[in-house]
């Protein structure tokens, strides 16, 4: 029995050596000896067995399609009844409380008599004529002052060019005025502003 076993061992070694050389490129080497007899294992796949497809009942499919169809019909009826609803704009829509009280806020238009309407029309015309006359007087006074100023400058230039050049210079300190008004918010002493934190109050609507 020893002779056949000795002949079988080289054949097995050659077979395993060919298998080991023709393995996968991504492999792991597991061995405990020094000779070329190596064992290679393929990478782990972790595949799960395929689930058996359940055959759907025809009644269930019909019920599901009917429910879906009814849902679409309800949406179509809602659109036909209310139409396409736009996003509300606060500046246009306004306060609903004021809309409810709009009838109580209405004022009846005052009906004027003929004499009262004539009196108001004549009063408006008188006020218009007064404003026009005042405007013309102001323009005349400005033109007279500019002419007098130009005559004085011309006379000064004839006397001295140096004094004329000084006279036509703008005096920025003639009316010293410094104004400091209120700001948008009063300053807070020793206030350390937080950078990057804010609360988004933008309203979002579903399409």
C-alpha cells in the first residue's frame, strides 16, 4: 500500500499547485508551512439568498388602483372648486381683522351744497393766486440780490485783483454747523455681538 500512496502524492501536489497559480487576483494567503503548497481563499461576498416573489392577488391590485384613481379624482375636484391657490403676499392680502371691519370703517361721502362748493372753489383759486404772487416776489428779490452782488464784485475787481480773488473764495466756516441725530437703535454699552447665529423666519409654503 505504500507504493500507490507515494505515486498519488506528487499528482495531488501538482494539481494543488496549478489551482493555486490560477486563482483570483485579489486573494488571501493562508499557510503554516514553508513549501509551495498554499491555500487561497476568495474575497467575502456576504450575499443573501434571494427572496421568493409573492404572487399578488388580483383583488388587491384592483383595490389599490381604485384607491389611487379616487385620490386623483378628489384632487381634480379640489382644483376645479378652488382653482390654483397662489402664495399669499402680506403686503397685498393685508390684515384679515381689517377686512372683517371694512364695512364699519366706511365713511359716507359728504354731499356739499352748491353754495359751499362754489365757496371752496373760489377759496382754492385765491390761494393759488397768492402762492403765485409770493413765488414771483421771491424770484425778483433773488435776482436783485445777485445783480447787486455782481456789481459789487466788478467794482472790487477794478480796485484790486487780489481782494477780488479772496472775495470769490468759498468760506466753509461761515456757517459752522455740526449735526448728530439719533441712530436706528441706541448703542448698548459693552455689547459683544454674536457672529453667525440668526433665526430664519421666512415662511415656506408647499407647492
